[in-house]
C-alpha cells in the first residue's frame, strides 16, 4: 500500500527543528559558591536569594541519627 500522506524530508526536519534541548543555565550560589540551576535552592547549603530555606546541617545530622537507629534495629533482628 502506498502512503499518500507522506512528508518530504524538508517538512520532517522543519517540524523537528523545535525538538532541540537547551543547556541548563547555572549560577553560583551567593552563600557557598557552588554552581546550581537558576531559580532553585542550593542543594549544598540550602540558601536561595541570600536566605536560608532549609538548614542542611540539621538535615544531615537527622539522616545520620536515622541511619544509626536503622542499623541498630537490623543488628538486633539477626
């Protein structure tokens, strides 16, 4: 069967010309200097536009405590 609605290579390429990906714009954090995407909180220090959004030190401490309690329960189960 012949496809009568065939697009030429030019039509196909013109349609796909808008499918290109753009690079992520990175800016330096005003607090720690780490590169991070624009309009997003810094994942290293928790600051955004000079204000602390999340206390990352407390978050890391909380994760460490949680990991220790999980390890402790696994050892007692064995």
